[in-house]
């Protein structure tokens, strides 16, 4: 078996335009990967997969015209062997189990930092290199080594120092509550934390593309920065960048 040559060709499947743009930009920053398409629905993704060569799909689970697993099920039924990394806010164990059963090689939960994203792509690249360099018939150690490259724990994708996943999700839940706009002062009151800490959570969510910054005018003194949740779409319950 010969090792794959050229860049890994990636299709981003994500219905939220801002998040899709961020994922495509992130992919372009990882050496050895290139984006060959961005699809905002299951129908569009299926069409693109039929029209172009794709090695890897970054798959959102919640799409406007169906579920990501439905798309994946149809691909497998049609004989498509494209690799898939789930990139989703779905964090229930049953979803993970079903994703793995349908051939998802890695699972990345939103929100995440660029180092977390890069680490997953690098894990996949290592697996792909080992698989491509393996002989036609492999021994157990070679199989274990190849699959093990997909299961390596990474530490460089942690949240910024001092932030915790639990508090981050509390901040996200606060922002998802209508009207979906908060200042650091308001979030600090909801989290019972300092304004500095609240601002760090909001800035992290802005950095990963889940909220937008704007200036709030109307009061006395200097305007304050407000953070607006970006994941709300008509007819859907907002989520952490599904």
C-alpha cells in the first residue's frame, strides 16, 4: 500500500455561515489540508461529494434538512468510504455511540480552540500516513498503532488558563437565553463571578466565532462591549454551534 500524496481534501458541512467560514479558515491553517468545498445542508453536501474528490468531511450533526447521521448513513449505503470527523455541539453519549457506529473516526465537541481543532486534524493525518504506508497485509501491532493514532489524548487544546468547560457552558446557556445579548457585567452577575472572568469567557466565545462583539451606547459614561450569540436560526433552538 502506498502512502497518500498531496493535501487532504476537506469538505466542511456546517449550516451556520459564520461557523462554516471559521472551520474552513481553521482547516486552511493546518499544513497538509485544503478545503475543497463548504456545504450548508445535507443535500448540498451529498451533491458536492458526488461532484468532487473528498478525503475528509467535517460534519455538523444538526443540519436544516436532516441529521448528519442520516447523511452519513446514505453515504455508507452508497459505498462511499470518505472519512468523517464529527464537529458538533451534540454531547450525549448515545449520539457519540451512533456516530462511531456509522464510521466517524474522530469527534470534536463545540466550542473549541484552534489548537484543539488542529490536534484532531493532525491525529487524522498521522493515521492516514500510517495507513497509507502499511503493507497490504498487516499484523496486529500495526493495526493497533494505526488506530491508536486516532485515540491519543491531546493537551494543547485545553481552554485558556483559568477557564473551565463547566463555566463555559454556563456562559453559553446565559447567552442562548433571549435576547441573546450580554455584557461582561451582566454575565458576571449571572455567573456570580468577577467581571474580568466573565469577560474572558465572552472573549473566548468571540474568538471561536460563537458570539459577535459590538458597542452598547445609551448610558452615561463610556459605552460597554456587548456580546451577541450568533447561533440562532429561524425555527431552531439556538445551540453551541451545533
